[in-house]
């Protein structure tokens, strides 16, 4: 039966526990974050919706002082004119605030403020032109046109409010019902304030209300009743806060219990007979207008309630986020602490033992940590490891000493002790790395002339000093493209790597001349020597260095046979380039082609 190793099981269990904690925490956190983001988005959109409804309310409120001013002479309507001017300022400021809010959203591309402001400006100019006339010249039809023109501004602004409402619903679909109630209350308030606009011009002129105005007012009445009938169920079953219930009852008792029936009776009465005086018409307006305010308060309460709820959701989700994060961190810390203790006490020390054993086997350096834990089995392993390391260190010291000795032996086997130049073995070892294709190689064999005479005449000590001086000269010329070695006895080998064959020829001749002028100070006195050189050339890669040196040796033999102290060429390529040189002072040196 297969069983996982204990260490792997512990590691897998720790990873699973940590992963499960992170997954659960992230799922819970994600849900809370979604709620928080939804509440934040809905709050932003509700603020824009509030700006839209405030602008719509300001446009609606601008109608009443205008209608009052239309019933007064230009010189007597100072208070009403000031009220109208203030109402217009409120409208402009509300529209500016709404426009600024829209500019910060994607709604700016779908809202035509230019058309709205142009329409509002034209309607105000028409109203001002009518206000400039005496009251007797302000015909009922002209006043109705101005009143209906201002009502058209409210109708034009309705799509603006609807778009902001749709954005609220998109941000949080749970707010759809209450947003629609707020829109319904806004429409109800606009219709309630519009109702007297259709009949007040005739009442102020003490005339019978025209049939057309009566019909329009009846349509407005039907709209008011329809909006109320549709909205009653939603108002009844909406948020059950005390303030909302009080506002609902206030609309029922104040507007639908007093204001609305009062104005409806007045319209019915004065559609058959004229009103007695203008003052009575003003009183009708003063009685009716305040009864519409509960509708506006109810609408504002709905919007405020939605915004407050969004703020509370943000606060509660923030607390939930902190709680979820705290619990997740606590679980992670506890799990990580337990895993760390287990890892520190057992797993890491055992992994360390494993790594150090592998390092010992592979001869890799590794830092060994001390074990400070309390597990006895692990302590025993570390003690055994220390013994193993001590023995391995001893073995490594012996191997290092053996390697040093082997390197010394290799160097001695490849280096001539007297001249410090590579011997023949060392020469061929270096040639394996030196050779390469695409270039010319020249092998030069040089031999000290009459070296046996030097030994016989001055002794072997002086001969050794001559060899050392000769090799010192060769070492000075050695570089990346020149290898010099002692080939055997008084014979030396030089290998050149050069692009041009003339360079090898010039090199050998310069070397011969330098040796000819060399005076070796020996224990037996100064000694002058000469040398003969044989050259052989081959384009790389060299097929056989032994063969190339054999050709050079043949050239050297010919140089000796020709009288010594000269350079001899046996390679056809270089021979064709060689030119005779002037005889040296001793008349024994000459360059010739084989």
C-alpha cells in the first residue's frame, strides 16, 4: 500500500490548510468588497440623482413668482420681481451643480445642456418682455403661453432625471423601487405646481376660465390622481421609517385633503362665472401653494433615506472587511506559526542534513547551521553529520595535497628545468591549444653552432649558462602568437602563427642576428655564439606537427651543412618569398632556399 512520506504529508497538509484559509478569506472578502463597491457606486449615483432632482425642483419653483409677477404692474411688483430673480438664481446654480456632476461621468456625452439652457433663456426673455408691459396689455393667452413655456422646461428636464435614475438602478438594482417612488413624487410635485398655472391668468383678470384652460387643468388633475393612485401602494409598503410615514400622511391630509380639492372647486366654480377680484385670485394661490410642499419633502426624504442607507452599508461593509481580514490574518498567522514551528524543529534541520550529505557526496561547499531544537533524533543526526564532515575534511586535505603534487609533476614533466622553457612534451601539449584553421604556421628549429666545442673548451657549467642565455632570449620573444621550447640538447623549437609568410622569415633572421651579436658572460669568461635555423611552413590547421618539425629539421640540417649561422627554408611557399640577405661579418650566415 502506497503511503506518502511523513515530511511530504506534513508539507502538503500545511499548504492545504494555508490555501483553504486564504480561499475562504478571499471569498468572504470578495463578497464584502462587492457590497462596499456597490454601495459606493450607488452613493455616487444617488448624489448625482439628488442634483438632478434639485435642479428639476428649482425649475418648477421658478414658475410661482413669475405667475404672481404677471398679475402686478411693473412698478408695483418689486418684492415679486426680487423673488423671481432669486428663484432664477437658484435654478441657475442648481443647473450648474448638476452640470458639474455630469461632467465627471460618462453621462456628459448624452446630456444636451446647450439646448436646455438655450430654451430656458428664450422662455425667460419672453416672460421678461411680457412683464415689461402694463397689466392691461398682458392678455390671458400671452400669460398662458409664458406659463406653458416654463412648464415645457420642466418636461425637457425629465429625461435628465430619468438618466440619472437609471444609473442609480444600474449601480444597485435593489434601489429601483425607491428611485421610482422618488421620480413619481417629483412628477407629482411638478404636476401639482402646474395645475394653478392653467387657471390663474383668467382668475387674475376676473374672467371666466377659458374652456381650453379648463380642459388642460382637467388633464393635469387626472395626471395628479393617476400618479397618486400608482404611488400609494409603493408609499404604503415602502421604507417604514416614522418620518416617511408622517410625510405620507401629510400629503394625504394637507394636499389631497385641502389644497387639491380647494383648487378643483375653484376651477369648477370660475369656469362658469368670473372671480370677483384680483386679490381673491392671489389668495387662492397663497392657500394652494403651501399644500404642495409635503410632496417635495416626501421626495427629499426618500432620496436622503437612500443616500443614508448607502453610507451605512459602506460603513458596515468596512467593518465587515476589517473583521474578515482580521480573522483571515489570524488563521494564517496561527497556521503559519504551527507550520513554522514544525519546519524549524524538524523539517528544516532534516532538509539541512540531506543537503549537507549531498554536498559532501558532490564535494560542494555548504554552510552548516547549528541545531538548537529539542528533537533528540535530529540532534543525533547532526552529531553523526559532524563526524562525517570531519572525516571528509581530512580526505579533502589529502586529495588537495595529492592534486598539488600531481600539478607539480605535470609541470616538471612538461618544463625544462635548466631553461624554464617547455620541453618537447610541453611543446606538443601547448600546440594542441595553439593550432587553428585559417592562418599560417611556421615551425622553426634552431641549434647552437659548435656547442660541443663550448662544452669541451669551457666546461659543462659554461655550456649550461650559454643554454640559459639562449633560452632567455627566446622567452622574451614568446607571446600569444609565438611558442618557444627546448627541443632537445642544444636544439630549440619555435612556432609562429602569422598571416604573412614574410613575417616568419624576418623573425628567424632577426633572431639569428641577435644571437650572433650576443656575448654570454659565463663563469669561464665571455663567450660568443651563433645559431642555425631551419623553417617549415604550413597553412592551418596543421595536419601533423611531427611532420612539420621533420621538414624544419631537414632545413636545419641543410643550414648546418651550408656552413652554420644561417637560416634555411624547406617550405615551397616561403621559399618563393625569400630573398638573399647580406653575409654577416663572419661571412658564415646566409638565407637560401632549399
